[in-house]
C-alpha cells in the first residue's frame, strides 16, 4: 500500500467523534432556529394583544371589504381573523365551553373585532362566532372569528 492506512481509513472511534460533532452542530442549529421562531411568536402575540391603531371608520371599511368579497364568492359567512388562544385572559377556556360572558376574556385585536361587531354589525343583523379551530396536544389552540349573515 503506497499510503498509510490511517490516512485512508480513520478508526471507528474517530468516526464516532466526527458523527457526534455533526449531531451537536445540528442540535445547535435547531436550537437557534427554534429561538428565532419563539421570539417571532412572542412579538406577534405582543402586537396582537395591543389595539390595532385603526380608526373606527377604517375598521368599518375593512369589515365591509371583507364581507363584500365573501358575498361575491357566494358565501354566507367568512372567517375574518385567527389568533392564538393565549390572547384570551383564560387561554380560550370560556370560548371552548361557550360560557356566558366569554367575550370578557378577549384582549387586543380580538376584542376590537368583537366591539366592532357589537357596535356596527350586530344592529344590522350580522352574527359573530368565536371558536377554537385546532387542538394541538388535545388543548385549545388557535381561535377563529367568523362573521355570518345567512340563515
């Protein structure tokens, strides 16, 4: 053999060490990505928990646009918003069991939407539904807000 066998074929221990280092790199990369995702999620929840900053007129125009678009597509209801259950003061429990007074658990933009419905849409015959739309790990997850106008 012209070359040293140690140069061509590392020992099993050396290969195991290389594999362990590669796995550690993968784990570190995954942890970094997970931290970024969690930070983005916290920032989104923080933003959604605050008022939208839209005027009443802008909110009504936006609602009208969404409803008119749905009507043009032959719908009698439309999901207007989806938000994490953590925006409710009880993490969505009251909505999940349809407890009277569930709307008192809303915060931020979900509360703004309820108020918009109460002030402008309800008097015009629109209905609103807040419902848990997924159950990750068997627990309440995201909540959808649906505006309806059909029978």
